[in-house]
């Protein structure tokens, strides 16, 4: 049996809640984007590596490689930044939330994972890694009004540090099942970082 899988950082519930409020404020100001594909609050995460279709017998080898990678990295803080239109306001295909803290550590973690998975046949990315949280994807690129971005960002700016910060303590292996209502994620394994 094969599964569609990826590695990511699961977000703490309070961080997901803050992002959910930000996304709701954005949609309230942008009628054209309300019907686009928004990531459900419970699915919000930072993707470290998309693995694609994986055969079930290979899962153990992936977990072993990720465990070896995780043993080289300590826990670190992550904090939400701003909402951005990707690639630009006039023709956006995605809406991302960026990080103000943890970007460099997350990029290093992703690179370490790539190095440990390469012997298993997983290609390293050709583009530089950018730590982010995908909030929405458009069916076709479309403009975003600045007022919508501003409304979402006002929620993030007003949030307390406690509401938009967390500690990254592990790497999650997810399965992703595509359905007409969107992707359903299941946590297959959580591999802890080495700690302090």
C-alpha cells in the first residue's frame, strides 16, 4: 500500500488559533478569496519536506533517517510574523504566514532532513527553503486587496507573544489523503529533537 506523505512541524493549538483569527479577518475583507482553498485550522503546519507517494514498507526507513537528523538539532523557539501574498498582491496564488523567529533554525532542520533522506532516494530541493505556513491556495492567481492583508496582519500584530510563540520540539511525519473537501492529515510519527 502507498501513502502520500510529508514531514512538518505541527503547530501548537494556541498558534493555530491565532492564525485562524487572522485568516478570518482576511476573508472578512476579501470577498474574492472567500471561496478559495483555505487550510483548515487543525491542519496548519510548517512543511519541512514533501515526500510524495511512499510505499508503506519504506516508512520505517524514513523514520530512522529523520530520527538521525533530529538528533543533531536542539529545540528552538518559533514565532509568527506577517501574512504575505505569494508571489505578489496583483496576482497571488497563495497566502503565507511568515516567521519572525525560528526561520534560520527551521531552514537548517530542513537541510539536515534532506541530507539524511538523500541516501533513500529522495531528491534535495532545487529552490532555497523558505519557512512559512500556507493559509490558502487560489485555483487561479488573483489580486489581493491591501485591506485584506492589513486586516489579517492587525490580528497578528495585536497578538501577545504567548499567542504567537511556541517551542519546536519535534518533526512530524504526516500522511495526506486528498478528498473533495480537501486534504485529511494523519500523524504517523513524531520524532523529537535532541532537547537542551
